[in-house]
C-alpha cells in the first residue's frame, strides 16, 4: 500500500502570490507572514513572485493566469473580506472562494485560498499576525504540502491503470 501525505520539505521551484490591496493593512500582514513562512521552509525570496490586484474579487483571474504559465509550483491567494464593511460581502467572499478553487481544478496546480472572510476588522487583524496566527503563513505551508503531495502521487511506483480493459473504457 502506498500512503501519500505531503510534508514541509523544501519543494524547489517558483511560487506565485496574488494579494488583494483592499484592506491592505491586513493583506500586507498576510503577505509578510506568507513570505516569511516560505523563506523559513526553504523557498527563498528570489523564488517568489507577487501580483497585486485591486480586491479579492479579482484574485481568481490573476491566480489562474499565473497558474497557466506553467512557471509556478503553486499559487497562493491572499485577501481580506470583512462582513461588517460591505453589503456585497457574500458575493465577493463567495466568488473569490469559488474562483480560487476553479483556478486550481482547471490548471492542476495547487491554488491556495488564503483569503480571510471575517465578521470584523478585529477578527481579520487577529488572523493576520495577532492573536490567531497568520493565515498568510498557513497558506504558504499549505502550498508546500500540496506541491510535495502531488509530487509523491506523480512519482509513485506501479503500473499504469489497465485502460484497455472494458471496465476502464470510459476513461480512455
Ligand atoms: N474586496 C475585498 O478584498 N475585501 C472587501 O472587504 C471588499 N469589500 O468590502 O467590498 C472588497 N471589495 C472590492 C472587490 O473585491 C472588487 O475589487 C470590486 O468589486 C471591483 O470588482
């Protein structure tokens, strides 16, 4: 039996970070935590590219464009949507999440959801380096874990699936 489980070994390769400027005080702190976590896990700053977008709603398109270039092992998405601040919270937060998921599924590259969705500014600050850790740092670790996991799956020993058998015909 093979067990696939990502680890936090230095993965090699370049990583892209998409950061939303909206609520910049929070997202700059997420970015700082993200970069710091990458560097401390063996991904130096010169292996990181950062793209700034206006708001979280714009994150998925740029994440997908970056993932499609084939230059990156993974793309980390950072943003901050605060319910108290906006009537269209649900649209922005929901579409950001759906779009980030879609970018990963469409490209086969890990696209990590590091967009905070909170009830208040205080909650957001707490998750950007104050009382509740730094979600940007967590997103960097998730990216590394996913890259290592996908690497293990790609390199696993064993014969390819017997696609010529009738029961696999639908996959051919
Ligand atoms: N964008 C955010 O990233 N966070 C928010 O809290 C937010 N609010 O409050 O509206 C927000 N809005 C901007 C949105 O992401 C787009 O930039 C805008 O709608 C233009 O498409």
